[in-house]
């Protein structure tokens, strides 16, 4: 059991710190959100700022520093949710932060809540599908890919290719 958990953690860490991931996905999404909220010192913008810092520390392989910022980001996003109730984008960011600190149970919880509110949320479906792929749960991964089938987005094509590679 310990070996399986260790291998999953290593796989997820390597995947998320790879240059492929850095070129798109969460980092671009965060930069876009940060630009939109630059002059508003809200809990949301503070959470974006801390999550961006955490991702930078992750890229530099400074995982202890990154974890501190992920936890701060989670707290800011949770405070934001108290004021503005449940927003799928914020739930995605909370789930991503939990996922990055290897708390997959909470990450999955926030992703699932986000999907209840917006079933075709591209980023949440993408993150869940990738998690299911690493866990070898291809049936669940296929469900997430099917949920975003008509989006005509890069995420759909990437996930579809990953699932096809698993079958081979």
C-alpha cells in the first residue's frame, strides 16, 4: 500500500512539474485570473497571488515553501466562498491546491462539488480525468472526457489521447 501511494505521489509530482504542464492549464488560468483582479485586494485575488507563488516554488522544487502558499491560498479561497457562495472556478482552485499538497480526498470533494454546479467545467473535468488516469480508473476518466466532448478544446483532445495510450 505504501509503495502504491509513494508511486502515485511521485507520478503526480513529476507530471505537474513538467514543462508540458507549465505551458498550459492551471498556470495560464491563474495568470488570466490574476490580471482580471489586479487592483482588487479581495480574498479571491489574495488566493490567486498565493497559488501563483506556490506553483512557482513547485517549479523550483521548493516543496515546503510551496505547501505553505497552497495552504494560504486554500484559506483565502474558502473565505471568498463564504462571501460569494460556491463558484465552480474557485472550487477548482481549492481542489487544485489540495491536489498539489497531495490531499486527494479533499481535492476530489471540491472537484465533485464544482461539477455539481457546472457539469461541463473544463478544468475540473480535466483534473479529475488526469487523476483517474494516474489511478488506472479509465472508466471514470472516460466519463470526465465525455463530459467535455463538445467543447472543441485542447484539454479534450489531450485527455482522449492519454486514454488511448493506456489501452495500447
